[in-house]
C-alpha cells in the first residue's frame, strides 16, 4: 500500500527521533559489553534485566544496546552509561541484582552509583578522579 507524503514525513520524523535518542541527545544510552568474555561473565542476564527494569519504570529516554569488547575482561560484565553530553560512567562486575539500583538511582534520578563504577573495584578505590 502506498504511503502519502505526510505519512512518510511522520515516519521519517519518528525514526530521526529514535536515532537522536540512540546518540544520547535526549537521555541516556546504556551499552552492555557482549563479547565472549562479557557473555561468559554473565552479561546476557545483565542486559535482559536492564531492558526489563527500563521498560518497567517507563524510562522512554533510555536506550539499551550491546557492543563487542570493551577491553577490560577482568572487570566484566561491564555496563557503560552515556548521558546527553556523551559523558560516560562505566559500571563493572555488574549483576542482575545491581541493575535495579543503577536504573533507580542513575537512569531515573541522575545519581551515579559510585560503588559499582570503574573507580571502585573489589572494594578498592583505583582513581577517584577517573569516571570511565
């Protein structure tokens, strides 16, 4: 069935808005490392839980995506959160249980969950000035 020019423009506008959201222009872009090491460390359940929590909370300005290797296998599963300014926070050793707190505090309220970030690994502060 042929589309009218108005319908095509509406479809274009909708898709452009989705693309803008994926690039973090209006909200958060959450990226889960899903290379072999990430999957072996439990990234798949983390990603599923992220999608469920974001959906359950109705966070329409959050996009969850996967990527390949992030480069720090020993810290997997890794979740990177990019804000509207493309500033990144890297969460390490993520579990489905930790996801709820990240969604509640970071994605819904804008408060970074410091104890899960790359600056704190196994309870030790690596470098408090580095966020990702």
